[in-house]
């Protein structure tokens, strides 16, 4: 996991061992303050 910020905006990269299923993506999107979830295949 990596996290970078500039002023009030930050991004976090999360590397997982397997494919991201719909439930995981939904859980990440439901976190307060998360603006976007992007899956890179």
C-alpha cells in the first residue's frame, strides 16, 4: 500500500493478490471520503 498527499487531496494505491470482486469494490466505495475507486487489471 502507498499513500501520497498534496494539501487536502490524497491518493492511496492498494495491491491485492487476486482479482477485486464486486463486494470489495463496493466496500471501498462506501468508505467516507473516498471519491473514486479504480481497478487496474
